C-alpha cells in the first residue's frame, strides 16, 4: 500500500485555467523524488477535455486513479467524497494548476516522520504566473509554526488566515479526515477552507512549516464572487453588507466547535471577522464602484471603519480580561450603530442589513452570556 494519497478534484480545467496547466500539475507530481503515492482524481462532470486528459494519464501511470463524480458538487465537496477513498497514513490536496519542486513531498514526509507530535507539515512557496514565471513568496515575512497549545494555534490561525500554503501541506490522514467535512454555510460557499483549518486546530492538531519555497501557487485573477451567487446584491454598498453577514455566519460556524470553557477563542474569532471586512471594503471601493455618489458614501463608511481598525487586537493571543470583553462589545456596537444603521438610513429598510444587524446582536448576546 502507498504511503501518501494525493487528492485532486477537477472541473473544466482546460476552459477555466487554459490549456496545459492540468498536464503541468500532473507532470510536476509524477516527477517527485518521493514516489510512494497514489493520485485520486475526481472530475466534477467536466464538459471540456479535462476527463480525456486525466484518463490518458491514468493509463500511463497506475498510481493515478480517475473517476467522474455521480453528481455536481461545490469544489471542496469533491474533497469530502475523495477522502472516503484514503487508506494511506498521509494525505495531500493538489490543485490542477499548481506546481511543486521535485523534492517537495520527500522533504515534507521526512519532517512529518521526524516530528511524531506534528499532524501536518506545509512548505513555503511562491506565486507562479500563467507563463510559469516565478513571482513573490507566499509568506514573505511571516512563517508560522503551529506547534504550541491548541488555544495559541487556533488564535494565530484565525487571525492571519494563511489558507495558502497551509492547506496544501501534507497531513496525517486521520487528523485531516477528523476535521472534515468542508461545509458551505451560505450561498457564497467561501471560507470553507478557513472553517476546516479552524476545526483542525480546535481538534488539538499541530502544524509545522518547512520554510523553503517548494510550492508554486498559480497566480490567476481571483475576483470577488458576485454574479455567480444567486442572492448577491448588485449595489456595491450592499455587496459589502453581504460580505459582513458572511463573516458573521463564518464566526457562528467556528463558535460551534469552540469549547464552552474557552471564551477567549470566541473573542479572538469575532475580532478576526471584523478585521476581514476592512480589506473587502477597500477592494469594493477600488474595483466595483463607478458611481461618484456611491463612492462618496463608501469612502465615508471607510472612514468610520477606521475607528474599528484602531480597536482591533494587536496580538493574536491576548489575555482574557474584562477589558477585552468590553473592547469586543464596543467594536460590535460601533459596527452596528455607526456603520450598519448609518447605511440603513441611506438604503432604507433593506432586509439584508436588518438580517446582518440581527446576526450581530445575536452574537453579542451569546458572548455576554458566556462572560457571566
């Protein structure tokens, strides 16, 4: 039996990514100096030539197991299904357009074997463009080991949310599977990878970085998801509200797995969600706002958000104090009264804003109950 299973869900790789990327990814894996692995490819019912290419590779190399899914799934849903096929000690996820240094898997497996208390090792890496030109490092300044306590690992991860390259490391299969399934919690279907990592660390798992650039992440244009989401508004102001609501729903999903005797983790998690909505607002102002009136409104909101920014945590693992609770309530109240209710006065009775305010109120009440 092989030592490592590589899971690769694919869908319309050619039409979505361009010709040649799938072949380059498979060639990169097959050229690894570590050879004791299987690649399990699940095609999410592609309608281009993706399945044909995968079948050709499976015929050439018996380490490749290829199948076409029986139904359509969201991208990470393919990993949920593929995980049922894993019988090996180690597990790795591979995207169909990324690349790996020839020594990547060998080096990571060595580290896992020499660190029995570690459940996953991940490499540093660089971006690679569509012409295979190597770009900037994925982690230019901050390279984290998550080898401390469960609380410290969770807080560090939820604050910085380094999904890439973290989720593309090599895991002990048992630890990975115990953190599954990937769960979409709204129609946006985003942040399921962050939710997975939150549960991974809440399970007490540990991760170590091999701080060498052995992984090449394909740098493609990744826009805000708008038109593809059924209930996404068209107005840029309401798009931002939609993403705020998404972050609040994300927090509620994370909070389900936080132990009742760990209230600090709740406070750090909600701070993380408030932190994330700032860059989203800047992104929307830059890329989605053409109307001068809307831009002025959003710039005013951005100024109000700066008050929140000044209250955000300056350490990923703070002390649990009454002041920390008070600062958290204050941040949530500012978000509600100075931003959401301000927008409500402009937009008038929009149910998305009211739903977001309701979610915020519910989270605040729950935090107050836990603090008593």
